[in-house]
C-alpha cells in the first residue's frame, strides 16, 4: 500500500510465495529483443564518459573526475594478465570508491569470481569468518586494524614471543622449500575465515612491515598504487 508504483516482487529464496529470481531471468529471456540489445551495444563508444567520481585527494575541494569506458576496461583488461585472483571475495569497499568498484565489479565479475557484498563495516569481521573469502580488496586502514588485532590477541594470550619465533622458523623453512604456514598459523588465519590467500591493497601507502607479517603468516599482500584520474588498479 505504501508503494503504489510497485509492480512485482521476486524472491531470491524459494521458501516463500513470491515468484523466484530464476523465473524473472526466464521472463527476461522471453521478452528479449535482440535487435534492441545490439543497437544499445553499438551505441556505446569507448570514449564515452562511463562515470563521474568526485575526489579531492589532499589538494582542496572535490572535483568531478570523468572516466571513460576505455579508461576503466583497459586498466582491468591489462591488469588481469599480471596476477591470478582467487575464486571468492568479500567486497567491503564502498561502490563509489574507484579502486574497489573497478577491481571488484569490472575485474572480478568478468573473470567469474564470486563476489559477496558486505552489509557494512560493523559486520565485516563476522562476514569474513562466515563467507571464508579466498582474497580481499582493501585499503591500508583495514590491514592495519587486522595486523593490530593479531598482535593484541597474541599479547593477551601470552603468545607474542612464541608467534614471533614461529614466524622466524617458518621463514627459514620456506628458504629450503618447506612451507608449513597454513598449519603453523591456522589459529591466526581462522580469524580471517581460514581460506584467505591474497589481499590486494590500494588507496594509500601500506607499511612494508605489515606486508612482511602477512606473508609470514601465509597471506600474500599486493601493494597497489593509483589515483582516481587513472581509473586506478
């Protein structure tokens, strides 16, 4: 009654009386006009402005940065050949953040990666444990909090010295081809879902010490750089 323009409701769950999302997909196929779709595709020029992102950096008032279809797609297409993403991620960065949206929405979906969209910052820790992502796209602030939490927990449990020793031993073993990180640090990694392998970080400078810490525990961190004007990757 409060939404007079609402025409239909489709449910992701099959445990209710509404039509399902699968039925909506089939309805779309039935009503698809191939000629109209082709015309819409052909009308898009790669130089067309795809989005306007407002950014100030550290220099003053926000300025609208116009990114074209080619700006966004070229960065991602060329970037894909430099590293392998894993099969599942948890998207925690806001959609208006160019780094997060370019990598997560354009890059990940085009490679068939499963993207779980976070419900918000206060839910991230629980969602990481629940969804068990194999990689994450983050800004340094997230990794700094994660790093701080690791060492705070170790100190509270009286295991800080032991953790540092295990990291040294593990790094020595890796030099001779023996990698035991998943076993040695399983209790630490469980806080991140237990399956996290990779973090792609950008948006600001990340402390090299944090990169080394996560590497020692079994999580590779790629330290990215880019500005909004360059459709950053």
